[in-house]
C-alpha cells in the first residue's frame, strides 16, 4: 500500500533521515521537528503594579510565561487575555501586543523601559510602581530553513494555555528552568535555553491542537484525518516524488474519487494543487534564504529541468524564481 520513500536531505532543516511509511498521527510531530531554532532572545521581567509594556512586532514566534502574579495581554482586534500564575501564551506570528497588570494601566514602549542586556540574547527588566509583583519570562524564537511552515500559518494569533490545561507536569519545571537560566547566566546558558524553548513551543502547540480538536479546520483537520493525513505525510516527507492521484489515494487506502473528495473538502484545493503550492512555497524559502540555487531547487522538487520548474513557479507565484533571491550581504 505504501509508496517507497527515499532518503531525504532536508536542506536547512537538519540531518538526512530515512523516511518511513507515513502515519497521519505522526505528521504533527514531523512538522514540529522541522521547526529548527536558529536564534532566540529571552527576558526575565520583574514588574510591580501598576505596569504596562508595549511589545512591538518581531518576526518569529513569541511566548510569555507567568511565573508569579498575573498579567493582561492586549492586541489589536483581539479579545484581551488574562493570564494567571502558571499560564503560557504563544503568539505564533510575532504580533505586536501589550502586557499590563490590569486594563487601567498605561503601557509604555519596551525600549523606553530600558531592559538590561545580561548575555547573548538575554535581558532582564525591572519596572513598575511598587505594588503587586509579577514575574514574566518571555522568549522570541526565530527558525532556520523554510519559513513557509503550514502549521505556523494555520495557528491563531494568540494561543493561551491555562495552567490547569497543561497535562504534562514537567512543563512547569521546564519553564522554571528557563527562568533560572535567564537569571543566573551560567556557562552554556544560551544552548540550554534554546533546548528548553524547543520543548516548550512543541508542548504549547500540541496542547492547543489536542484541546481544540473539535474546532480544527483546514490543514490542521487534514493532518488529524487518518487517511488524508497519511497522504499529506507523504507529500511533506518527499515533495519531489512523482506523486499522482493514484499513488496518493493508495497511501490513504481510498479510491481515487473518495480521496479526491475528502481531500478537497478538508483543504479546499485538489491534491495536485496542494502539491504544487507546497513545492513552490518550499522553493521560495530555499531560494530566498540562499539554501540552494534555482537549478538545485528544481532538481530537489522533481522537475526535469530548470526551465520547466521556472515556468511552473511563475505560473503559481506570478514572478520568476530568480526574483525572490535575496542579494548577498
């Protein structure tokens, strides 16, 4: 039933790995594994009421953990989120936002509060009026490799995971370890915090997917589908394979017509269209970030020639692939 999968060297995403028969339940894990941290900044903020901070947009994923006290998060167009001790909030798109002790407190720009840089990518901040104390641990994460990750694109602007929804008891310990590393600045702290941030990000996303399962739509619903999810796993593990409707339906264990209907219902595009879009998104990221040339991307994605790839790219993206390449620094 399963197609034969070759070894795929994931450019920019880690070491070469041998693919196994796709399993729908593992696709979320695989996509999460593809989120390789390239950089991160960490902050430990000791704040006393009244206080408020304007946090500007920054490309990447942000999260805040309330180690002590509480805080209110506000972002344009979204309902305010009250966070209590032990809560974590994730902003998958790096959105600009404010955090404050309550709705009456005025928020000041983060730069104006003059956080103190205490290490490589870590800072401490002390501010406020001397009242009720809150301790907030913050992290902003950047990723290497293709940035066109469907999981991050499908996540809502804010994910709030309450303390009582955290099923894994060790997460509180991990978050505490991160706060301690920011505070103590010991040798190797940046490496340790990167590993901790990886664990926390994966956990938050998994917890949200599990708790919101009944409301999932689109790509997230498709990867949870036991049959369509297997086909998606195949596409994502080997985007350059010579996929056809027949081979994808075989992986899903469905007839061509059944598979095409269910795939289209979940993802709102045909299997062929999804495959083409995913290839072009990968190619855009590879070329833009100088991971490979246009010719290398064409070969990696299964095109017979650079010319045929360039035509397909322009048809899909509206510009030639050479136009997305960033100039050398």
